[in-house]
């Protein structure tokens, strides 16, 4: 009976969801006491919500903007990061909306609009905040901070942390980088984007479907995912529900997919992976060249994973060469497990520059 139940549950879990899972963070330990956590909307546009995790404490804490990837999944992928930072920080996160639910009248959303959102959100949070980007948004975060520095914007962040982001994909190119350069951008538009069906609020908007991104991610590590589901079946059949719950929680999150606007996806492929616009000094924002060399007041911190098969070692640390006006304070190499509090054996490369 348990074997049959395990099979039926695996079949039932095979579907995808287009709804954002809840963060589910209702309280956190601050010091030696438990405090309530409430989600508050600090700012909102048709394309994103600036979400704040408000705590009932009197003491002011460093304000941090977590920039979640816009790459086929919801911002709740960073739930563990939010939970880890909450005891010591006033945490905000970019909660990107599903493009299939955004009406056409809201307009376009490309790389320029993405960068504009980051600037707006940093202005909302206020001066001397900190910003942390994970993976895909690292380029836009660096661009946003550069634009703010060029304009003398008083809301320039105090520090900028870039984690495993494709700042310069010419360095140690991966299979993902090679695929992006193998095809013309017209092929990506024709083969990988589609119009939203009429039954959704975003009807007729061109999107890069989240399930396509999910398939691409899973195909890169197919054996790992198959093994995980084989083990899930065994845990369910053997009544090991605690271990099964861990795997189910991961795939509940992983199978919740978000559609991207076609213009954002195509511009990202073209500008970052094909033309290398930022490291080549050709990236523009609203017609003006983005100059990372203008950054003087924001500390820069980069993190890379030695075994990262999407963003190779060297691609993120390239940001330091672009921010040439910052004074180097220290360079160190440590295991990622020691830095991020992880038990994984992967190693990371850390470099820190202060103004």
C-alpha cells in the first residue's frame, strides 16, 4: 500500500505551478527573544513589489535590498537567505511578478526598466543601504549603482555584494555561455518566446515561459533530479516522512515557475551573453553609457562558487576591474561553506574592495 501511495504522490506532484509560494516567515529570533515578522509593501509597480520583512524591534538595523533573480522562478527561492539575514538586518526583497499576469497596458519591461526598478527601490529604502544580488541580476545591480554614482544620487548604497553573477562571460565560458553565442538572437525570439493565451491578464504579451527555463535547468543536471525523485519514492515507501518532506519542499519551490517578458529575456541574452556590453564599455541606460568607474562611495564584495556550472570562476570577480576607482582593501580565498554557513564542500572566491 505504501508503494502504491508513493507512486500516486509522485504522479500528483509532476505538475507545475504559476503561483508564488509563501515566504512563511512569521517570526525570528533576535538576540534571545522571538519577534514577529510582517510582510509590508514598501513600493509596487505592475512588474514588481518591493517587499519588506518588518520586525517589531526598536533598534535600527542595517537596511539590505536582496535582488532576487528574474529567471523563471519566484523570489521565494531566497527564503533561506531572508531568514538568515533577518536577525541582524532590515531586509527588503525584489518580488518580481509573473509576466503572464501583467496586462499589455503596463508597457514594456526590458533591461532598462529592470535597472530603473532597482534605482527606484534603492531610493525608496534610502541612503546608506546595502544591496545583495544573486546570480542573474548582478549585472543590472552593478549598472544601477553605476548610474546612481554618475548622477550623484544620494541613495547610492553603502555596499554592493554580487554573488555568482555573469559580469563578464568571456572569462572561463561555460556550456550556458556557449549556447547563448551559438545561435542568433532571432533564433531565441522565434524558438523560445510565445504570446500569453487570452485567458490570462497578460494576454498577447510576448514572454519567455518559465517552464522552458525550468526544463533547461533540469536538463543540465538531469541525473541529479532523477536520483532525487528515486530517493523521494524510497522515503515515501519506507515511511521516512521527515526526509521526504525536505525533498518535497525543494521541488514545490522549484516547480513554481514564473514567465519573463520576452524583451527582458532577449535583451539579457544579447547584452550580457552575446555582446558582453558591460565589460566592453558599451552598456547604455536610457541612451547614456554606464560607467562602473564612477562608483566611489559603494563598497564591492564578490562571491564565486568553484563548482558553479552556470557562472564560472572569474566571471563575477571581473566587477573589480570595472570599478577601477575603488581602493583594494583585501583579497582572500576561503571555502564557501565557511563564508556562507553552508555544509556543502564547494569552494568560493572572495574579494573585497572598499571606497
